[in-house]
C-alpha cells in the first residue's frame, strides 16, 4: 500500500515537476529540503503541509494523507477546518496560456509590432499569479540547470523587475529573443545556467525585458 510520501512524489511528478528541485524553483511556496524530507519519509506529512501541497499540485490533501480513507470525499479539491475535518475547497482555476514561437517572443519587445496572442495554440496550467502569460518551448542546453531542452517555460509579461538570479526572456535590437538568468555582477548581466561550458549570448544594442520566467516544466 502506498504511503503519503509515495503519493506526494506522484502528485509532484504529475503536476509536471521532475524533481523536488524543479518544484521549488517554480513554486515560491515550496522549500526544496522540506519537500525532499517529506518525499523520502524522513519528515511525516502534516495536515498543514498536505493542504499546501494539495493546493500547489492540484490534488486532494486528504488523498495525500489517507489515500481516500478516513472520511475522504470523492471528487474536487479538499482542505481541513480548524478541527481537522476534511472540507471541500474551490478547484484551482485553469488558465490557457498561449505557447508562442521564439520569433514572436522577440516581436513582443518591439513597440512597432503587434502580436495577437489569441492566434496561438494554448497549454493549460494552474496556480499562476496575476499577469499576462505566454509559454515557450526551450531549445538547446544553455539553461539546462533549470530548464532542460524541450521544457516549457511560463513567462509573465507584466513582471519586468530585475531580481538577482531571476530568469527572464529578453530581446535585443535585432529582435532576437533568448532565455537567460540575471547576474548583475557579471558582464553581460544575462548569463546561461548550464552544466555545459556555454558562452553568454551575443546581443546587439539595447536589451528589452520581455518578461520574467516563473515556471519551468517538462513531460517525463
């Protein structure tokens, strides 16, 4: 019979995160070491932790704890009241995010170009913060510490604040778009995050911030 740690591993993987590190990078509410401890059974899964993981991974907290036993309700998403009783909670809103080409992403950096995002196919996801979102498919190994090739990254076009070690999609004056990590003390400040020896991008002229990458996921 599966234990809570096995169900947590399953929930995390089915939510699109290949490892606890991937989940911690993409979701601000997750501590990597705590998730690892919960997944390997070194730390028991508490009611509060199950409720948080249930919200973030889109599963029933009661299923994580009890596998449907102990008063679990069928269907929907669930939390717990102050007495510990399981109660239904609103389902996470699913958002259809347009998945665009890198050429189109570069065009988003030009004030002279109008890109109609409704023309693109979409990918459903949940638990995104407020913003305007696009998705891109990663091509190449330059960011493989965070996003292996063929990962899907989710970019908030309204979040252009530069944060040290934050990941961004940027474009230069030629319209070339790229995905890099912001390292303000290095030159240039937008650097690869790769296990390979990859040089920084050769960018022309002024740099435009398209948006901040807030989630990376890959199908297993």
